[in-house]
């Protein structure tokens, strides 16, 4: 079950947030390791370990400029039982990445379920008891920070307590959840921006109202003829608009045209 969170608190002993954000900022490859080490130190001083995954759809782990895995080399996930970052299917069977697909704000979880605000019914069907049982007491709860990025990319990140018997986890989340969330978003956004090898879409791909309208209907399986009837144009005109949209998006076929238009947010959530 998803539960309400304890109200966030402010820790007067925290260094200035801007200084901490700058310490985990990534602008060039050499910054990756420094930022990861700083995040590790910040989290450790507050009683947490760090586990980062920049893209749950990719089996590629986060690496520094020399190709070292930061989850192993910096965050210390090196024991045989801790090599989650080596599992290319991790995002398919772990409940944590799955939850990050449904939630965009930091939350915490334990065997009793997810603790989020506001409540999220999509999380209610995700079972965490087997997940935490498999950990055999190594940690009993963790803070989770989803980061939703351009082009539909989802990043899933977690902070388990170093001491499983530490103070009440709701209080720990209330005290540090906002900070860890802000720092995680900063390091992940910098890493992803830097590591993205090629553009998913051209920079000047504005679609016309008619092009976007045709693609919206195509995305729900309407044929050119059906789209023409809906928007009162002939089938050849529909074909022309979808073809032009594909050219602007540099798509190789109709399916990719719909996919790239979705990445840009042209399709929205309704077709009424």
C-alpha cells in the first residue's frame, strides 16, 4: 500500500543547498567522479548509501571519464550479493524501478509498502515484502528518488540506510529526503546531458497543428481514412501531413514518427 509521508522538515545544520548542488554538478567528463564522490560523502554523513541508475531502459551502468562503474568504484556495491548494477534485467524484475515509472517525487519504502505524498494508487499493486526479504536484513527501508528526463527517460535512484537499525525512517526521510532528491536530480541531469551521444530529435522540428492532430489519431490506431473522416479532410491529405511530420522529426517510418512526436509531448493524454 502507498502511505502518506511525514511532513518534510528543515535541518538548520545543513550547509547552504547551493553549495551542495554545485558539488555534485557535472559539466564535463572529469566532473563525473568528483560529483559521485561528493554525493557519496554527503549521503554517508547522513547515514545512507547511494545507488544510481540514470536510465532504467538501458543495461549500461553509470561510468566516470575513465570507464569505471561509479556504483562499484565510488558507492561500494562490490559484494557478490550487491552487484545489482551488473544485472541487465534489473529494471524488469525489481519493484524500485517499476515504482519510479509511476512516481516523480522522492519517497521512501519498506516491506509494508511505499510511503508517498500525495497517495499514488499505481503503487498499491507492487509487492515489496519479497524484495526486502531477499535482502536478508542488509537494509530494511530506503529513500527512492525518481528523475524523469527529456525523451521519456526514467532514472531510478535509492538511498538505503547504512545501519538497518537506525532511527525511525519516516523521520530520516522528513529530514533528508528533500536534500537527497535535489542532489540526485542535479547529478543525474548533468550526467545524462553529458553522456547523450546523439540527438533523439532535431532541434527545429516544430509541427503544425494539423500534423500533430493527424499523428495523435494515428497513435491510437486510426487509419488514414478514419483520420480524414474525423478531421474532415481526404485520405491523401492525412498521408501528406503525417509524411511531413516524419520528415521534420527525421523519422524512418510512421511508427517512429509517432514515437518521436510522443517524446516531444505533441500527443498529450487525450484525443477528444
